[in-house]
C-alpha cells in the first residue's frame, strides 16, 4: 500500500519550487507607473501589493503591482484595492520606502481540476488554504458567465482574496496569478483522467446554468488550455 501511495504522489507536481515564495521588500524608486524594488520578485508575472505607512501605527495597502521583467522593476496594475460604497477610495501614490509584498495571498489557492480524485490528491499533498471550486461555480452562475476566463478569475480573486489559481491541464499543472493574468509556474503531471467534468470539478449537483457538471470529452481540457 505504501508503494502504491508513493507512486501516486510522485505523479503530482510536488517539487518545492512549484509554488513561488512570498517576497518582502520595499520601493527603491518610482517613475510614472514603473516602480523599482530593492529586491526583485522570484518569477516574472508575480503580483504584489504596496503598503504605505501613514504614521501613528497606521498602514494600508494602496496599490497592486506586477513584475513585468527579470529586473527589479514592476508595473502598477491597479489602485482599486478595496471598493466599498461607504468607504473612501485610497488615492495615496506609491512612494519610495513603501513596503511591498510579492506573492500576496499566494497561500490562498483556487484549484480547477478534472475530477474529485485529482482534486483530493492535490489538496492533500500541499498545505495551502484551498478555495473550493464550488464557490467559483456559484460566482460564475450568479454573474451569468458560461465558462472560466482570465477576466472572471481576476474579478473572483479580488472579491474572495485568491492569490493563485492552480489549473490542471492535459499532462501538466500551471499556477496562474489572476491579478497579472500570467502563468508563474508549470510542472508536468501524469495519471490524469482522459476527460473531466466540464468546466471543472465541483461538488454541486446542479446550478441554473445547465452547462455545469456535464461530462463532455475534451471540453474540460480545452477550457483549461485557454486559461
């Protein structure tokens, strides 16, 4: 039994480098929407947040940024960090010495998998805060969306504080940073089902959108390839 379990685990992308490490650094210089950091992010496409210190122990996240090259520069992605009709919008510009967290919320991961077995193997192999795809399915249904896209994944991530999307593709697994819309890691993967639940595995039996949960050969993997 132990040998069988070991073979199963080795078929998954369990290498330490698969999940990029969170980075803590600060702003070195600012020129327009290009920001230079004192320490670069470990991978291109990694997003992060800028934290401004207002004094008197008052700090706030003011902006989202993403690394666009292998150097120490990153680009401003959004100032729309937290929107609430009853709260004022933060308009603080990025300043030198502002703190930066690269890979912000990368421990919070949404997994899109072809079936329950694959989902269980992956979630049991990695110690993460897993956001169940049921929640994403309900979000898509409420929004009237017919399939996952990088655009609705970005909106979902901002609303539910998702840092990474773990996507099981045909023969591989990738990590999508939904804020930058870039793939930040990829590994080969074996022993996957020939077809999967479309558009992804979930526990919900039915939703208003009739396309959820249908088992159509090829559709799951085609959808994941497009993300």
